[in-house]
C-alpha cells in the first residue's frame, strides 16, 4: 500500500504524504477488494467479533483459504493464533 501511496503522491521525492494521498490510496486498495458477497460478509463479521476462524465445517476450508489468500482474513501469531478483518474492510463488514 505504501508503494501505491508514493506513486499517487504529487511530490514523489518528498517523504511526507498528505492525508488526501493516504485516503486516496486506502480507497483504491479498498475498492479493489469490493464488493464482498453477503455470505462472505457475514462470515467476516463473525470472525471480526470472535477473532476465531468460525469455520462451520471442513467443507468450507477452501473458502476460508480463499479469504485468507485474498487478505480478507488476517492471521496473527503472537502467543495464540487469532484472526481478524483488515482495518480497511472493517467498516464495510460491519455495515453488512
């Protein structure tokens, strides 16, 4: 995302990025991840609330892997493994 922000900056040689450039970059990354299907959105909302995979059955494992590989689900490993939705998608998932 930082690389995209730098390329969108009108002053590419400067280290500081304006809030507008950062918002534009966040919006661009977010729009690449949207729309989210209703069943995926519901699943992501459960993960966001519990920080657990919320895997209903092993039959759903390919869908879970798809969401992880697409960066819709992030896995953290600091002590116990836990899961969450990226901050860029929390508002969209929460609205579902």
